[in-house]
C-alpha cells in the first residue's frame, strides 16, 4: 500500500497556506506538523494535559495517530513519554523483584563484629 499525501489550501487566522495531509488507516486525511516545536506541542497536549492522563507510549501514539502524522511519530512519542518527569516519578517500583534478606548466623558472641566509622571531621571556624 502506497503512502498517500495531498496538499490542501487552508485558511488560519486570515492567512492562506498550503497544508500537507496524510491519508491514515482510519480513512481520513490528517495534517503533518511542519516543525519540531509543533510536534512537541502535540505530544504535550496528548500526554501532559490533565485530561490526557499520562498514558504509556503506545496509548499516546494511538491517540496522536488518529489526528496527526509525521515520519518518526512512534519513536518521538516513545522518547517523549520515556523522558516524562511525572511518569518517571509515578512509575510502579514493584516491577523489579525485591531482594530477600539473608540472616547472618553467629554461633558465638563477637564471632562477627562490624564497625561503622566516619571522619575525619573538620571543625567550624566559630567553635
């Protein structure tokens, strides 16, 4: 199946411009963003907004793909979601197995001795 694009004349804010449109699998023509800044705004809108829900990369991709297209859409969204500070802070930490504790068995008193030490400390100029 060939990728289908078409140019369409659009009017926004009193200006007439040509917009490149992509024919997606949902049988509709969707706009192709013109700049990296526009792509970043789209990803912020579909991932960071309060109603967006900070979905994972695949769900964010599906939502964006319905209304926009650019050649590196999947990679850009994956990288954006992976670098999202809120998502990193809220991710489930139980995905890594917890290491079991191993008891230290001593048969006699003072068989094993452990000392924590720190220093040397510097003294403050005032005392």
